[in-house]
């Protein structure tokens, strides 16, 4: 009897099958803390854990762009370019990634090509590797220059589709956009689900179609606003997505990304390899857990863990907080339900734009104005006018004809690429800055994007250290500690140190504006007048009133004869549209109907106040950059 033959399985070593790799981009250093911590993470906070994050095995580290640039200058008093250089010096293994708003760069309007080109060149020179490039309208004309410039300077150009749904946003439409971007030379493609409204089933259909239609890898970015993102990510991966965006668990959830640790466990159980070092991910999470106590704004505790209504109104997580802040500043928080009902109507009127910066701000603020004014489009922001005119690009669907007619008033719409109308901007910007304030060429780029904010930072930087004003973010942190202390009842409260009601109200507005402007990435150059109040001097005991809820102060009418133009909303008064720009009107000027008189910045947008009939400007009653209240006289006129 012959001995039994051994099976091949017993004589050869078994090679385990290779698991498909799913790459993970870590958003902790940008989008996550922008969503949860008002972008208040300092450079030192990041550098303290940067080496561990670099070694964890991520596909890329999103650490720049979005609101980080503005917030660094305005609230942290840091140079964002220096942050990039310092991060690159430590992170030598993992590519650094930024969010670039196409022709909007990091701002909220289109910038000239020379500004865009030089910004990208300096970003590459200072260490940026991957540029996620998007346009709020998915207008590929606003992407092409950025994509080609990134490729020119050796960067990785990631094209982006801003996801939404409407009668005109179909799979076929998104595939067509993807093919246009592929023809421009993108290296990868990202689906940007900024509101967290992409369902698992829709992800299967969309990703499946894109994988078949384009020859570049597909990545998916989402937020946990609706609670669906984890399930959606799994469906996207199974449909062919090769990369996803996550944040470590402490920095995840709410309006941030899904947790890294959760996705690691799910994907590995499904037979995928993330390539991440579990111990290093845990170590970085522990670091941010310790930071949470000092960096998380008090307002974050008021956030809902899931906002299911986002599936109806499409408002990103940060934007809903912004709407609350806007209404609170106008004393109309109780009208938020009306705004949420109005916003989809406004979005439809404006051609169904995806709600992402800057269109989310434009549509959201216009909806607020439609509600507060009592008549739709009675008050229209300059940004809405520019949008309807076509200065932001092509709307996904035609704009309501009656709205367009009312706003344009016979003015022709722009049909070309909006940036084609712009003159070069670098030389003009350089000429507007005191040369003593410029340290490097990058300062000129910072000024181009955020003129008032940059000048404020330059002046602060140039001052001797012992003469610098306190860092605004430090004041916020101090205010947070005081608020927490005040929440603990004391046996003997000190009445003489109690601030006046109006000071409390201003402090609250200042805190909200500072917090939310940074969190949402809104160009707060127009918010320079809304600052935290100076320390309140102690008053005599006799002057103290019993504690009560802050009230909206009614402005006292100045002793001025004749008619006045009054503030339509609470906000900040400006006589010119920006530093170095001429005043819209001067005392003694004769104006015609429709001529601009001044600006009231309200709810993060500039609202030009125009003459309703021929008039003569007699006297301006408030100074440039002054905080004003609704109904306050701004300028006396003569009809």
C-alpha cells in the first residue's frame, strides 16, 4: 500500500492574500479644528505632535488653507507661511495638503491670475504638496488656472466636485464635470460632501460612475452633520473610492469628519488595509484630548451631535451656527425657523448653488435679509448682486428671471470667466503697503487676500514685544475661563466689578463673531470693528443695577437737523470698501439715485447703502470702522 501523498497545501507555505489599500487623509490639523474649535489650534499645538502624526502612515495631512490662513493672522497673530515652513521641516514622510478655493484662493471673491499664480508658487516653495482645488459653483473655468499652475510648480492637483442634490445635480452632470477636470490635468479627484448629505446609496451610484468614467483615483470627503458619513464611506470604498478623509476621534463628529479609529476598524474588518499605526493614532488623539480643554470654544458645547434637518436644508454644520450668530446680532434669533424655510427658496431663486464657501454665506445671508426686511430681496447684499451678475461664475441652473431683472436693472450679465475681467493685482497691492511692514514677498500675498487683517498683523508684528496688544485668541481664552468661573455660584459676589449691560452684550457679540468667523472661514476683514471690549473699570456701588438679561441698545438720535440715512442692520460702518480704496462718497457730494453712500458690514458681507433718490451728503455722523446699531443715523443728507 502506497503512502498517502501529501497535499500541496501541506508542502508549500501559505501566502496571505494582499489586502487592498485604502488611503486616509487626516483632517485634524485643518478642517476638524476649523469645524469644532473655531480654527484656534496654534502652530505650537501642532508641532508638539507633528512627528508622531507624520509617522502614523496617513496618505496626506490636511493642514493649511480654508480658514487657517485668515485666523492665523487675525486671532492667533501667527504668520501662516511660517506655520507651513515649520510643519514641512518636521513632516518629511507624509505629503502636506491644503484646501484651495480655485480662483477665490483663500478669500471670497475671484482674484487676478497673477495673484493666484504667485500664491501657488510660494505655497509649493514653502512645502505644500497636494492642493485640493474646488469652486463653489463647480464652474470649471474657475479651476483651470489653479490646476495648471499647481502642475507647473510640481504640486499634486486634486480636482474637486462639490456635492449637492437638486433638479440639475445628477450623476451625469457630476461625471461631465469630472471629465472636464481630468482634461485639465488633475492627478486625483475628490467628492466634497461639505454638508454630509451624500447617502450610502447615492455614493455607490456616483462613485461607481466616476470610477468608470475617469482614469484618476477618487477620494471622498464628508462631515458627520447628518450622521451618515461612516456608512457612506464604506459604500464609497466598495464602489471604488481609494481614499477617504477622517479625523482622530477627539476631533471628529458633529460638523467634523468621521473618526479615524472607527473607520480603521470597519475597513480592516471588511478586508481592507489602511496602513495606519494604531499606537501612533492613539498617541495623537491623546494629545488633542488634552488640548480640548483650552482650545475648544464654549459654543461647541451647544452643538447637536446630529442635525438630521440638514438633509432638507443642506446647510453645512458651521453655517447653521453662523445663521444663529447672525440672527442673534440682529436681535432676531427667534426667527431662525423662518430663515430655514426661506433658505431653500433663496437657493432655488439663485440657481441651486451648492452651499459651500462663499456661496453658503451669500445665500444664507440673503435668506436672513429676506426674512428680516419683511419683503424678499428688498435688501440685497453686494455679494448677491455680484453673484447674479455672474462675477462668481455660472450658476448650476438659470437664476430666477424676475430676481435677475430686479437686481441687474438693465446691466448685462458677465458670460466670460470672471477673472478675465480683473487687472493684475500684485504690483498695486505692493504699492499700498508701507515697505517698512514687509518682511518677505509672502506678506504681499497675505495683503492681497485679507487687506485689513494683514495690515493689522503686520503692525502688531512690527511693534516691540512689550508694546503689542494682547493676542485676540488669548483674550477669548481668558473670557472663556471667566465665563466658566462665573458659572460657579459665589457666596459673596463682587457687585462693583459687574460690567454694564451694554458691555455684556458687546462682549457676547464679540465672542460670537470672533469664534464663528474663524470657525467658518469667513473673510472677517470686514469685521475689524467687532472686537472684544476693553477691561471694564470698576464702578461705584451706587451705579450698579440688578442683574438682568442684556437688551439691544437703541441708538440715540444725534442733534442733527434734517433727514438722515440710517443703518438698516447692526454691523460695522465703512466709508470705503477697503484699505487704499477711495471713499464711496464725501461730504458735499451730490448723488443720484442708486449711487453708493457708505457700507454697513453685517453678517460677514458688505451691504452698500445707496441713495434712494437724488441727494446731497451733508455730514457723516460716525467714523469709519465704527460698530453701529440698526436704526442709527449714519449720515445727514439734503434732498
